[in-house]
C-alpha cells in the first residue's frame, strides 16, 4: 500500500487547513515511529512553512490515547494520532485519527463470512479493528454479491458497525465533563428509559443506549444499532482483526455473545476464546479480593481521556462510602517496582481508557482493578451478574448517586470464607452514648499496640497508611554506637552497581563460584 | 402423645441442678440414633412400639435413606423421676423433674465437626460402643475430643441383642467381651488425667456403664439388678453392685460368694449368674413361645404385661417383654442423672477451657457459677437450617445470664479482638426457641445451663460466635472450637447458566453457615471452591447447595481438587543472587529443608511469630539442634505470617539491613503463598539470607526495589534446592473379617496406599487395618473397597500428614511433573514453569 494513502496525507492536510491549525502535534506509536520523519516531511511540503509540526512519541500512558499533556507542552492546537486508537474522547484538544490501512484479502474474508452465515441462524454483527475500516465498503459489496448468489432468500441478517468518525472534537463532545455527563443522562431519560432510579437496570444497559428505533451501541470507536426487539445476545459477533486489546474489550463486554474472529493475516476463523473468558473469571476473583481491602490506591492512568477527573472523584467518594481509605497516585504506566513502593495498598483502582484498563500480572504485589470492578466491590449490595464495562464513561452514567440502603446483612468474604465486618462510615452507636464512646476510643488506642505488627504489615489489617508505617519494624536510623571511638577509615568500593570493581575481580578469579 | 408442654420445660430450665446437657457419641453404626429413640420414646414424643425404628433424630431425608446421621440434632426432653429412684442421689437437686438436653451426633468421620460442635455445648457424653465390634477408630477420636473439652463420659455397651440372638454366646465369653470393651475405653480415658474433672474412667460396678439393646429398647445397669437382689441377699445395694462385676463368683449349690472360680460346675461369675443368664432365659422363652413359663418368670420379676401384649409372639413379644422389664430409658436416664454433671457442676471446671479472657473477671465468674443473674454468655456452636429456606437458627448454649426474645445482643465473631470493632455486631434476638422433638416451641427466655436456638441472627454469624449483652463491652469471647478433621477435599463449582451466579454466591454463603466444617472460598482463577473433610461430606454439602440453598439451579462440579505443598529436598546447590529492577541492590539467598518435625511444631503453634525469642531459641536449640544465636535471627514465618516456612538472617555486617527487613518479609509472604513450582503454598523451607548489597541512597532501596527482588531470589533459592511436592495423606482405618483382607490389600496397593498395622480384634473374627493413603487416590476408594470385599470393609479416612513425592517436579513427564502441569493448567498459568534464569541474576 502506498505511503501517502496509508497515512492519509491528503485528508490530514484538508483537516489541518480547514481547522486553520498552525501548531500541530503528530503522535506516533513506537512501531510507527520510524515513518515519522517522512510523514512530517510530506505534510510540511504540503502545508507550507506556516504550520509547525511536532512529532510526539513514547506517551506516558497507552499510545492508543491522545497524549494531550504532551501536546500542550508544545502549545499544539490539535493532535494527529497515528496507529491503533482507543477513540477515547479528549478533554481539551481536537484530534484527528489516522488508523492506517492494514491489508486484508477481501475475497477470502467474504467467503469465510458467507460460510459463517450458512452455518448459523443467528443474525451476524460485523465488528472490526479500526485499521480495517478502509476496506469495509468493499467488503460490504462483495458479501452482498456473494450472498445474493448463494441464498435467494435473505437468510440471516448482516449488520455492520460503523466508525464513529476519525475526528474528535472536545468542544462538541464535552466542553466540561459535567455537561457531558448531563447530556448522557438526558439522552437516556429522553430515550424513554423509565426506570431511571433502578440502578441495576441502568447497569444492564450500560453498554447500549436505547433509542426510538433500536438500541445504539458504542465501543472502541465503532458504533452500531440493533432493532429494539433484538438483544445483543442474539447476535453472532464477527470480529475482523488481530487479537489485541480492542478485541479483548469486545469479548469481555459482550461475554454472553457467541464470537468468531477472522484473522486477516492468517486468513482463518478462530472460535475458541477460553483465554478471554478465563480473564473474566479472574477479574471476578479480583473483585472479591478488593472487597476485603482496607486501603485502596487510585492510580490515575490517563491525563487525556475526558472525564478522568470526575471518575477519580467518584471513586474517592465510593471508597470513602465503603469505609475504606483511598490514596490517589499518578505514576505513569504501572509496573511491579512502582506498585511495590506502596505496600500498604491492598488493591489499586486503575483509571484509564478502556483498552489499557486491564492490567493483570503475577508480578504485582496487589491486584489492579478497573473502576467498574471497584463499583462492584465497594458498592454495597451490588452483585456481579455477568455484564462487564471497561469504559468508565459508561460507568459514570450507570452508577449515579448510590442508594444507601440500611445494612441488612454482614458481608460474606469468599477470600476468608466467612462474614467480614466493614466499617460503617457513620457510626450511629457513638452518638447515643457519649460516655461509652470515650471509653471505647481510649481502649482502641491502647489495643492498637497489642496487635501484632505482622498482621498489620502483611495481612492487610492496616486501616490507613499511617497505621501501616507505625507497624514497620524499621523506624529510623540504626544506632550502633557501642564504641564511641572513631573507627579507622577504609577504602570504599568503586565501579558500577551492577557489579563493583572488587566483585568483578572476584568473579574473574573464580568464575565457577560466582555463577 | 407428648407428655410435657413447653411451659413445663421452661419451668425446669431455671433449676440448674436438674438439667443434664449431653451428647451421644460413637463410631458409625454403633446405634446412637436408635438408642436415642428409646429416650425420646420415654418422653412420649414417639410411641414406645416404634422406638428404635423411627430414628427420630435423623430428620433429613438423606439421613433416613442412607441410614446414617449427618447432622447433629438437639432435642429437649423432660422426665419425672420417682422419689425412690432418686433416693440414692447424693448431689444437689430440686424436685424430681429433670430436663435432658440431648444431642445426637453423627458417627462417620467425615462429620466429626458436627460432634465437636455438639460437645462444646454439652457437659456429659453417652459413649455408645457395639459389644461385638468394640472400641473403633471413631469411638477413640470422639472420646479424646470429649475429654479435651472436659466432657464427662458414661459408657453403654450396645447391641446386646446380638449376643443373645445372633451370636448366642455363653455367659462367661460375653462377660470377657464386655470387660474388654470397657477396658479399651478406659485405656483411652486414662490418658486424660485431669485433676479438676477427676477420674473419668467408667466402671460397671459404679453404675457408669450400661448394657443396652437400642433396637429392642431395653437396657440395664448393674444398679437395676443390684436393687433386685439386694433385698433377696439382705445386703447393701452398693455391696451387691460390686459383686455383680469382676472376680466375684457365686455357687448356688453352696450359696457362697468367692473371689475365684471354685471349679464346681454350678459356680459362676456374679454377672453371669444374676444378670446375663436371667436375660438369656427370658429371651429364649420368648423366642420359643413358652408363654406359660414366661408369665411365671415375669411374675417373679414383678413385671406385668397388658393383656393385648400377651398375644404377641416371637420377636415382638420379646421386645415388649424386655422393654417392660428393663426399659432403656430408665437405666440410661438414671445413669445420666446420677453420673453426668449438671451445668452448675460442670461449668465450675469447664470455665478454664471455655473462656478466653482473664479467669477472674465477672464473665468468668458468671460462667463458673452458672449464674442466671449474671451477664449473658452464650456460645453459638452451629447453625441449623430453618424451615423457610435460606434462614437459619443459631443453636448454642447459654453459659451464664439469660437470653430473651427481643433482647439486643453483642455478637462476637471468631475474628473478634476485644476492644476493637472487627467482627462485632449488635443485633436483637427475634425469637428464642427450644427443640421438642421435631417441632420447635418459642419461649420467652432461656436461662443459663440450657441449649437454645435463636432466630434473627443468622445474617451475622457464619458458623459460630459468642453472644453477650449489648453493654458488656469488656467481655472476651468463648474459645473457638478445635476440629479434629480438616477440609482437604476441594471441588470447584460453577453454575450452568452464567446469570445464576448471584444464586450460587448466595447458596455458598448459606452452605458455609449450615455446616461447621465446610469452607467456601474463591480461587485466584475465579473459581468457587467448596472444601470438605471427605468425599461423603462433600457429596452431602453439594447436594444441600443445589437443592436447598440454590433453589434447584443447576451447578457444575469439577473433579475433586487436592491442594499440594511445595518443599525442598536439600540445601541450595549454590548461593543464588537477584538484582533489584534498578540493578543497584542485590540479595543473596539459600534455601534448605527444615529439620524434621519443625514444620509440625509450627503448625501446632509450639513455635510461632509471637513466641518469646528466648523460649523459641530454647526449643529450637534443644529439639532441633539450632545454633542459639541463629534462633534469634528468624525474621518471619510465612505464608500468612504463621506458616511453616521461615526467613533467617545469616548476614554479617551488612549496612541498612534493618531497613529492608520489612520489604524482604513482604516478598517472602507473597512468595511462600505461591511457590515457584505450581503456585502452591510452600512448606518446611527455611530461607537463609546470605548477603545483601544495598544502594547507599535510601530512595533506591525502597520497597519497590526490594519486595519484587526478595520474591525472585526466594524462587531462585527454591528452584536450586531440589524442589519437591508434598501431597496430603489420609490415615485409613478399615475393619473387616479375615476373608476380606485380600481384597483390601489389593485395592490399597492399586491406590498407592500402604498398610502399617494389622491387628485382630481379640475375641472377634474382625481385623483392624491401618494404612496410609494419598488423598488424591482416595476418590472412589470406599466404593472400590466395598466392591472388592463384597461390602464387608468399611473405611474411615482422616487427614494425617504431608508426604513428600519422590519424583522431580522439574522433570517433565515424571509423576510429579505431570501433576505440576495439571495444576498449572487448572490455575490458568503458563504450562511451562518459569525457568530459574528468570529469577536468578548474574553478576
């Protein structure tokens, strides 16, 4: 595929000219970085000297999101994003997306799809990676021709998802986050969604919005609509593209649907997604584990996605409401070493775009969960019924003000296999008896010390960071002044930390022993 | 017709000297439930005629179908004793009315947790032993448990009818058998010397042993016969009793008592002459339908039969006659009332076992004195499913004070720590209930010394709890029960329809409540796990889960899963080193197996994180040959800070070492929970920190750098020290006749088991076989065994120890290697183990 069309140079130029942008940031993912000089050069020659172009790479968070912070460092007026995108709305800058054009054998794909059509009686919904969107029109016509040939009657229905658009404009989508939430809420109530108060109902439809003429879904830059008498579970989802995070997003969100993936590179159909389903179960375990946590760290994993501030705030309130302590941390992309610097946190909530939200590794000291999972874990009386939301925008809609019902039952912890008591944010008992309350608090203060530090440190019994630090065995500098006379000085080590000079020498002398 | 009302019961509940709380314990199939029937019948709850067939206390359908007791069932019975029968009673009493709170418990080893729960709330135990089979495994286990709880036992030698009808043994032979049974029981009891409890052994001549035939509803103690003959011989009753047991012979020809057999044909042992022979005679006349002879004999004994009963023949007649002559309830009740302690008496010495707090505070005193005016102390030992599905009665015993309907109580759960709010609730009791047969009666309140069921607390109690008054913030909880079995058999359950998940979650919650032992947890992979003591236990639990607690929603149950442990065989072949992510810090470590017995000592809590370092180093140096100084350098135990692995500091002169200790410990807790081989818990590994190189700036040696490094170096040390898997092993006891032995050995061999003891039961054709059997091979063992021995062998398995698997798990294709790859697959891990090079760094 030729360079100009692959990078959509002309469309980019049109867009930049139309917007009258003079400072433009070009954001490349690592794998496309090698093409960036050429793209910049071609664009410059097209646009002339009046437009300044900046190449951005190595985003602090996922490269699928628009790096608005990076762009604002150069005072860019807009961002052109290349490569795989999660299409999360931006909060300040307009952005244009160039998905690239991955090669696909349309004939083969259509054949395979036709094969699918003949083997199922479910209607088929075609979803695809955004890099294949360029081939969609062609595919549609090829499939239409072949189905007409093979089936005289219409047969099972085919439904294609559309791309939302390759331009995101913050001024339209959301000037301020609050406006956006309201508008989303409005759209729901306007759409005749009657049971607005019923939280569960909303959750259930958190993935789709009801319209007059059907249910409208939006996921990872795709949008589609199904008739109101159909449910998404009735569809066979046909995914064109590789097994990447966008696909995982689809599998998890529509975990009740039958899904078939067409791999364009290998030209074959794949149907076994037990790996992805396993992820779902694992996430379920993490939710259960989060319920037992006392201290929660909120990791801010995006500084670009619109609404990240309000979801962070919402998480804080949720955690506080559940009687737990929260700390907000901004640390770029989390890794085990960074997380282990906060051993007091029993669980982390990672606020990020939908496609980088799933972080699970054996290397992490504490599990990382998504805001949706946090809502399940910390919202009282909530139960997981199978639906899954990765995008926090859907979540902001779905969990409005928590209806605090009176605690009917103690919480059962499956991690510990018994009832666990959660601290209630407001304790009614203490108002009734002031004298007793005083006695109890002093007693508590006295008892704290008797609790063995081990249980606080390593069993997650700490209620706050300060309690955790108080339990540490190391409290300050060592004082080893047994003999007060000054010691004679010795020559220290030299060299690099990975192996000091004297150690290197040892290693050379006896290579066998040092291995 | 029920002979008593709830009001009557409630009245006696206040008379703390007239209450007996007792459990019936025995080996499986020794006739507990059947015998209990006789007692229930005497209280009028079921008809005398059907006693022994109804098995009143087996309330569940599956209990009736299988013919075994599964849940322990409590029942409150009321008896009015005659003045005459009580005249010899020396203890305190008020009136002649007695309340017996009786708990029938299961005999199968898989349900021993039910026995534990029953024992906690009773003061005495009726130990039932089959006169032919004798003292069996489970008899021994429950007896030990009872004595550990300071429960006073009395014994009944049951199934006497087998002697007369089935085996037709002669008097002297029967005596020898009984004597041996009693001796065997006494041997066990004698090991529990307890000054406060006094002599707990049982003696027929003191009236603490009864002889019963539960199926036919008759029983006697020597007291019965002594009373009969005392007048005749003109001697004291107690003197007569002594003569009826042991080496006392009577020759009717000379009418003389001697201390040994004179050799004359008419000279017989007292017991044989005066107890065994008359019964044998009556039974044989009944069975032979010699009615004329029978009526004459009965008249002599002072037994009158109703006219319609005289029409009966054969077995029915025999049953009726024996029931009238020697009613089981009279003998057993008398034994209980005379020899089992009242709550007032028992709580004096049990308080030490029960109360966790200081033994001189008001709560301890209230328990000690069984004070109804004192603060409420109540222990809930189990939850009983109520008739409306999903709700539970909290069943327990009031140790002091009173619990009343509508009362607000403080619920202290098993994790409650005095002074804190953890695991503590204040709720009100909706209703207090007592059990009368199959139905429950509400009562206003229940005073101390009684068992009680409460409504409205089930959503705050998982399995057990201590209840006290709302205001009693200083009260300590009552000590948690110690179970003799552990939940080693696990299955993963999931619902067939994904949207039933909330139902499953709810069902598991209820299941966890309904059984004292079952554990419902969730695996790292997100699977729900149900763990039970054995195959049968799990089967019952899963049936309950699906049918009762999930409203019939279908579940899918995986094959049983056994958890393994990871250990090491030798010391690491070299000191391994790992670098921190920033490469500025290095940890050097070695792993070595712990000394034999040390892991067990940690399990038992003899050595633990909270020991005084001096005491710990004494045990370690004296018993395990540790260096005294080294014993003081133990950094921690793990997993869960108490597990049987440890980290020991062997470094010399390392700067900032104290700073990273917490981080290393955190890494160790994490690593020891998920070992490098198959992410199973580690066991019996001692990690030695050999050397540490740290960056001079504190910021570069923080937790973030050290915790992941400590984990990696621990894994590297484990992998270089010949890692091995440990598998759980059952101790299996099998009782079978000689001809079944071949089949037993065959099955055991095929299942990797090995026999280490084979004993013939003296006086019987039965053999007792003890063997070790890997838990993983035990699934389907009982049925295979039954098939191989045509149903003659019945195994009882209890978890015994962890056994090392000799094959190398690192070698693919070996037995352990296969196991590891199965475990990893099940857990959703990479099938290939992470190689050592991922954990170990080079300089």
